C-alpha cells in the first residue's frame, strides 16, 4: 500500500482548547513574534520567552485530544501502508490520541541545552538558570524552533515527501515555511494532495482538493 503523509498545524488542536497563531484572537494577536519567537527575542528577554512557553505548556498539560487526533491515531494503526504524520505543533495531543508523529517545530515536553544540545523532560516552569543535567551549563531553552532556525528532521521529511502517494494538510494556514512548501514537494513527487482546513488557506490553490470545516468533523469523515 502506498504511503500517506499528513501535515498538521495549530487548527487540529483548536477544538481541544489550544489557541492557534493567526486566527482572530490567536497567539499573534496577543504577542509580537519578534518578542517571543526568535532567537534574538530569547537573547534580549529570556524571562518573557520562558513565561510565554511556561504558560502555554501549562494549558497543554490539561488539554485532551479531540476526534481529529483520535482519527489519525486509528488511521496510523489500521492503514496497511505507512502513515507519516508531521506536525508543526509543540503540544502532545497527537501522542495522546494514539499516533506517532514527527515534531518539526519541537515540543513543550522537552527542554534543550543551547550549549551542548542535550534534551530532557521539561519541568513545569522552565528557567534560564536551570543547569543542563548533562553539561551543567546554565543554558536551558525551550525545545522549539523559532523564526530563523532550521526546523527539525528536515532530511527525513524530504525523503518521506519524495515517496508519498497522498499528501494531506490539516489545520494550517500555509503562512510559515518550509512546511508551507511541502504541498509543492509532494506534488512534484506525483502525490495526490488534499487540504482539510476551517477555511481557505494561503495555499489552498495548490491542492487537488480542499474541504473546509472544523477538523473534528472533516478528519474523522475523511479517515472512515
Ligand atoms: C482550523 C480550526 C479547526 C482553525 N479545524 N482548521 C519569505 C518567504 C519564505 C520564507 C521566509 C520568508 N521570510 C522568512 C522566511 C522563513 C520563515 C517563514 O516562513 N516566515 C514566514 C512568516 C514568511 N521560516 C522560518 O524561519 C523557519 N525556518 C527556516 O525557514 O529555516 C531555513 C530553512 C531553509 C530551507 C529548508 C528548511 C529550512 C522556522 C519557522 C519556525 C516557526 N515557529 C513557530 C513557533 C514554534 C514554537 C511555538 O509553538 O511557539 O511555529 S511560529 C508558528 O507558526 C508555529 C507554527 O507551527 C507555525 C505555523 O502555524 P500554523 O500551525 O499554520 O497555525 P496558524 O494559526 O497560522 O493557522 C491555523 C489554521 O488552522 C488556520 O488556517 C485556521 O483557519 C485553521 N483552523 N481552527 C480546522 N477547528
């Protein structure tokens, strides 16, 4: 059976109560990207950046996976071929919904040492002065990918996209690269492409088919 590749964004977790970035009232309506989501912001004001991520990690801790996460977990277990799920989300709702996923923008659940690259389970409140458990440097940072940084697992993702037969994008605005360019790569490899999103996105015209509505309705309907 030919491989399926699924890219998810903040929209898949919206109905679990996790804010998206670019919807009205979303995260970027409350915070400036330049204040919290660049390496320069972290260098300038690490306490603000830690507060931002500690607050978001706390919200995720109490969140439950929704029908869309569960449907993808079922699909990954039941489909006779590979189902690769690449998420831009830093929450753990795919895992809680029973799926194994590639976190291209990192995760709330781990901390990263900026000095030696060691990762460890994130404490509830992370702080710059927490020493790395491996090299002991006080160089703790959130294990997330900020603007200007290279997303994780790009080599593996490139290989997956080259081999995919069907590419499905769920709940992402298509505003952020390189993820927004995956549909072009999949098309170039000969894949069929499908977008499932609340509303038309910036990259809707690039898909063979687009369906619009909430992920908790569209995703289970597509999977079953
Ligand atoms: C629902 C729903 C429901 C709502 N049901 N749907 C000019 C051109 C091209 C690129 C660049 C450029 N200038 C700069 C760049 C590069 C830059 C970039 O893309 N900038 C853009 C602003 C233009 N990118 C980078 O810097 C990246 N790195 C990079 O490019 O490295 C070099 C490289 C070169 C070559 C190959 C590879 C790499 C890094 C980007 C890092 C992004 N980081 C963030 C923060 C992560 C940590 C955190 O969570 O805090 O990632 S920003 C934020 O945006 C987060 C998200 O993962 C990402 C995408 O957002 P997403 O998921 O799409 O959310 P929204 O809110 O935008 O959309 C939600 C959608 O859901 C909407 O459409 C809703 O309608 C829908 N929805 N409810 C279904 N119920």
